[in-house]
C-alpha cells in the first residue's frame, strides 16, 4: 500500500470507502470484482486480485471509466501483504485472474497500471507477458514517494484504441 496511499486505512474507513463500493460493483458485474487470495496450507489472507471492465478513452488508464460486463478491455489489479513479497504469489494469483479474464470473461485485452518506481509489480506484469505501453505523469492531491517517476501502463493482448 506504500505505493498507493502511503499507509493503511483505519478499519471504519475501509468499510466506508472500499468495502461497500467493492461489494456493490461485484453484485452488478458477475465474474468481475476483487477476489481474496489465501495461502493454500492454512487459509491465511495474503492479498487480493481484481478484474474490472474498462472503456478506453485515450487518457491515462487510471482514469478510464468502468465498462459493461463483457467488455473487451479488462483492468487487472492486485495487492499482497508484505510478508508474501518475493515468493511468486502475486504472479500466481494475477496469472490466474488474467486467465479468467481471457477465457471465462472473453476479454481481448488486459491492462494494468503501477507506479513506475514499483519494480516488484512491474516484474510481476512482465513475467505474465504484459508489455509496457508507456509511462504517464499524473498530478495527485496527496502524492506518494516516487510519484514523480510516473505511472507505468501495461497491456496484454490486443492494444486498446
């Protein structure tokens, strides 16, 4: 989360700002949304992956609007707890989500963004076959360290127009 918002949200803010909108979106778009990632041996939470249909608009991928179910462009997101970094778990979970997007959801393109400074996340995307589409320099109200290096945009599949 240090590359997203600098620190963790308080539990009451998670429910208000994250959980309610996330559950509403999942109910409206079956097959999409966030999926909990757990360790196989003990079921401990280690993170999540997400798939969101998007409508490309020529601007930064970060700002693309949510699309309709069955959209050909799907955005991949993922987070894993610090203790799981470097173990290949983000790559495994994100890879399963990409497979779901391409096969079950019928996406022709999967896109993802990460802070350019986030080398670990960039390696995950590159291992999965994504290619760098470009780096955008955006303005943030409360920027995190490294923001000045830009947002790396990655694409897998047919490049969106």
